[in-house]
C-alpha cells in the first residue's frame, strides 16, 4: 500500500517517477485483462496518461534543480499522482459511457469540475473505471462491461456502484479514486474492499460534468487508503462552483491539508449516537456485529461517551430513498433518446419507434426496472401521493438528524449489514440487492457526510471475526492470492453537515492504531 504522502515524498527525492507509477498501473491493467478471473476495475487506461506523467516528471526535475520543490508541491499538491475515474465523471476528450450500451462511443466534450480541479493540482487521470450501469446497483454486476471482482477474493463482488474505482484503489492499481454516491455507492464498495470511502456533505463537491442519476441525492465521493489521503484530495476538490448552483464552500478546509489525529482530550469530550434501529436489524450479520461492538469498545476506551438512540424514522429511510431516487432517475434518463447523443437504433418508423427501439436496446434490465418504477411513481394517479410522502419522510429525516447533532458529535453504525457476497448471489433478487443500502441511505437523505472506515473482517481463513492491528499472516497471504474466505467489514462515522474535518481526524486516530487494517492486496 502506498499513500499520497509516501508517493509525494518518493517523487520529491527522486526514488520513483510519475511515469513509473503510471506504467505500473498500466502493466497491472494489461496483465489483469488476460487473467482467469479478471478484476475488471479499469475499463481503459487513458492513452495520454504516460505523457502527462513525463511532463510532471520534467516539472519536478526542474524544481529540484532550482531548489523550489516545496513551492511547486504547495502550488500543485497532487503533482504526478495518478487517480482512477468512475465512468460517469467527465474527462475531456475521453469516453464516458456510464457502463451502458446507450452511451457507447460517447466522448466527453469537457472536464467535470472535480476532474478539472484535480488536474490543476497536478494529478493525472489514469483511466476510466467500471460501475453499475448509470450508477444503479450495489455490486457492479449491472454493467455492460461485466462485473468488477473483489480483489480480496475474486469470487465476490466489489460492491457498487463505484466498484471499479474502489477495486482499483484496493488492488493498488491507483493511489486514489473518484466515485459517486446516491445511496451508498462509495461507502458500500469501500466497506466490501477494505479501504476508506467518503461521502461528503451534499454540495461540497460540484456535480458539474457528472452524469445525473438522482439529482437531489447525487454526490461525488473519494476512495483512498488513508484518512489523510482523502483529506488532501478533498481540500483540492471542495468548494463552490459557478456551474453548479447546489455547490457550497467547505468551512475548516485548511485543516484537511495537514490532517491532525483526534487527541485524547478531544475523545474525552466526544459524544456518539448509535441508532437502535440498526442494532436491531434482522439483516445484520453476526460477524459484522462483532466488528461493530469492538469498534464501539475502542471509542469507549478512548473516553468517548456513547449512547443508543431511538430514531424510528430511520426504518422508513430506504423506502423513501428508492421512491425519490427512482423518480428522479426516470426523469434524468429521459434525455437518452437516440437523437441527441449516444447509441441510435433507427428502423425508419418515426421518432416514437426510434425512441423505444434505442432505449430498449441501450438500457440494461436494472436501469429499465428503475425507470419503470420511477415513471409509475410519477404517473398522474400517484405523483401527488407516493412521491410527496417520500419527500415528507426525507424532510423529517433531515430535521431529526439535525436535532440529534445538537447533542451528539457523531453517529456510529456499520456501513452495511453484511460483508461482500458472492458474484451472482443477489443479482436476480432486486429487493435483496436494494437492502444492501439499509444503513447508508439515511446519510444521503439527510445530506450529511459519512466515512466508511475499514474496521476488521469476518471469520474465515483461520481467523475470527473482529478488529486486527493490520491484516497479516494467513489472511494477508490469502488476500494477496485473491482467495480469502474472510472479508473486510466497514464501520461508518457520520457527522452533521460540514463536519468532514472532524470525521477524518477521528478516522486518522483510528488508522494510527490500526495501520493496514484495510485491504492488503498488491504492493
């Protein structure tokens, strides 16, 4: 595992080059394509990534010679560092398909704001990563390119919908990655693959240039190996954007550049709420419960005050989420009609047939399912009832979470009721797949930030479920082979709006005492 700080120092002292970092990822991508069970995290490595890396190396060499390296990296804090991009985030001049046939061949005409800001900071877009089609899924099995596999065990899913970016980071094929969240699509794969995944406060990261799924819920997220890596990336990306009216500035942004772990004194004043509804969930796997209880004990040993709170409204969160998200998806995806861009199936029978034929051939079954449900909810006889109730529940969740955070600093709960499951296990059971988001959707509805933290693993491969001081021995050996029976478990730290710095500082204290507790795959 290589962190951003380690890679930056190596670039500064000349022990590694940006070109070498990119070439290593490209070589891993080529080797993986021909393996028996391909990871399928990257869909392509961009053809200009090596040239951009060479330009970064020239900049670094010139600054080293002039004695201005520190000034250069102050101006471009991510210079020469390659990152993975989810296939629904625009990179100018590169293909953008949302893992869907209907956008086959489409090329982005401009950079998304998040892409442009990373480029301005010197980072190198490494390649386009797999995802569930149009970000609709929890396993990255709903992709026209085939599933992305979990690097710890390639018989298992990577999670979704940002499974490609997450698996690439977990397998050390990229230093960090960009994903998107509508109901847990960054935190869920982060939990399954054993890395950190942040869903920021709604609006902190611009959505300009990101293909919309559910506009009132969508948010760009960050996947990385350490809280510091996420903090540094967030410090570059965060802030209001002229092109996105929902975007806002992030207070305490400066704290992110040099992330300081939470202190003992701060832990003694920390108040944490645990929702009773999640503890009593029938879907919570016992191994996940073991890891959660050990994480809870760690906080108590640090002096934090923890209380179980009753929030009955959370029982309605997943229903409210799917009513809203699918309604907005049906509306957003109406633009894919075979006329303006993307694939076109034209049998010469008029515009109505063109529209039907193109969408029938271009969309996969899960996207069609969600469009149909969304249009049903928005139909004349239901739009004044079901959708309105969904929005009412959402407003109440926002109010009750805001009220909760007047008394508590954090909410602590598992990221997901289960660890990663085997490929094909839930793909034909949409309800079971949707319940993977049981513990994540309340965050998106409340528009608050949450971080999935690699906290331990399930039993299997000769180990017991629980926290480790880094995965080592039999588990690490099996994980590096890609055949571990023990899978990572993520716990999420959620806070009030704009509390990203606090959450990441708490996570930094966790990471300091549990180094390497995340994915041990790769070099």
